C-alpha cells in the first residue's frame, strides 16, 4: 500500500485500511473503545489527503468519523467509503490498493453481497484465483439469502469468468450461460449483456467466430447507451475482426474505442491491438505511434502485459519484421511464465513456433463479410453516441 502511494493520501489510506479492517472485525459493542479521537496532526493529514485526491473527500470524511465517533459510523458507511477508494484506485491502475479496499469493504459490511462480489472481481484481476473463488462463493450465498437478484447474477458471472481465466472452459460456459438465463428471467438486461460479453471471449478463444458475433450482437442490443463496458466491447469486437485478418475494418473501430477506455492497463491493451490493425492495414506510421503508446502504458500498468506483447508480435509479423515479432513473443512468454498464466504461455509458444517456420509471410488484409459489417456499423454508432458513464 505505502509502496504504491508515497504521499499524505497514501499514509491516510493505509491507516484507514487498517482501521476499517479492525472496525469491521470487532463486535459493535467494542467499536467505541477501538480508536482515539484524531490529533491535530492526523486531522491535518486528512485535510492534505482531501486536497490531493478531491474525489475521495467523502470517503476520507467517513474514515475520520470512524476514528472520532466509531459508535456513530455504520457498516454501510464504512463499506461504501472503502468501495469508493476501490473505484478510484481501480481507475488509476492501482490494482493492489483496489483489491485491499474491496476486501476491506466486504469485511466492514459483511452482509452486503455487492461488496463480496467487488472483492471477488478485484482478486480475479490480480490473478489471485483461490482468493477470488472464496469471495464469489460468499457473494452467491449472501445474494441468495437476501434475495438480491442482481448480485446473484454477478456472482455466477464472476465465477464463470474465473473458470475461463483458469482454462476450465466447459465450467466457465456453463456458469455464464446460467448467469445469462437468470439475468433475462430477472429482467436484468445490463447483467445479461455482460454475460454475453464474457461468452464472446470464450467463443473467440475457441475460434468460433460466428458464435462470438452472435454474443456481440446480443451484448450490443442489451447494453444501455451509457454503459461503461461499451468501449471495451468495441475493442473486443475489433479483436474478433483481427483474429480473422480483417485489419482495415478493425482499425477505425479501435481508433474510436481506445481513447474512451478509462483504465490505463486496458487502454494499453487497446493500443497494442491498434498497432496490430495498423500494421495489417499497411499504416506503418500509425503502427509506430500505437506501439510507443502501448509500451509506455504497459511499462507502468502491466496487468495485461502478456497480451500486449503478443499483439505487438502480431503487428510486426503483419508488417513483415519477424525478428521484432520474435522479440515481442519472447517477452510475452517470459511474463506469462512468471505469472503462471496458462493461456498466454500456450499462445506465446504457438506464436514462437509459427515465427520459426520457413517462408513465413506477412498477414493478408481480408475484408469482412456482410454479417460482420452490420455488427461493426451498429457498434460504431453506439460508440459515437456514448457518453462516459459512472462506474
């Protein structure tokens, strides 16, 4: 925590994290005796933290109240404050800080399935799958017990996404399909859209592109116009096009979607895809620009580093520079091996084998079919009208 944030706000958040865990784990009757009223120095640090991160002023106020009057702070308030810090840290690319505060929210407000789902998603993004599985199970039990239909669906979707990430594809599809059915039965269109979005990813990995397009079309129809996932859907459908060598079609979609992606690690991934599309379309100046942007982002925000380097390897293979493609494939393999990421270890190995084949030729740029073009038009229209939505 302190290593990621060496500032007044970092110190305040570190103390708040410790205090929120203590507060959440203590019986209500003991909370009054946990803390002392903040000293003048502590109050000054809170004021500096509010100046440094104005978006967290409300959360800082709750943490200060927890110290001054722990009997007045409620589980809902403390849990909500921790969730606010999670949202800020997640957007800023501070994944460890985001995970710690998501889990603190779940501890502070232990009967709230939304916080348990939040902790599960954060652990999954941090590749802590055992930890994520525990939180998903807890979220599902809490959601069913409280008859919270939305969080029931989120727990099923999250568990399915975790199965996909650990290469357990049949289980992943089963949980995501179950989540889709529940969401539609409950009238939760947004959640159904997210489930279709996840199912699209499974179909692409299996090279079932027709099925992937059906899931994309369903997601486009079900996502509301301001949903924050729409730019990511734009990137992911562009990836479907790239996998089928439709580079010129993917390029304008990526040019529109990439700047709208808020998280810097995901934007780095989008820029590497843009480099791939530009290379395949013969736009080598744009390839160089996108490559530089992707490298600058992944050097700091490396959650998708293996995928970024694989996309750059594809870009230089498409450009005919097999030596540079090989260097990027080697880097992708090294990172995937270090992280224990089974899927990318396999993909990097396949890429390196392909690059060693004699007479390897640059990728062709193939125009997409009528069905793909229709989806491309619909998605481009939605992105043109998209307004940045709150998380």
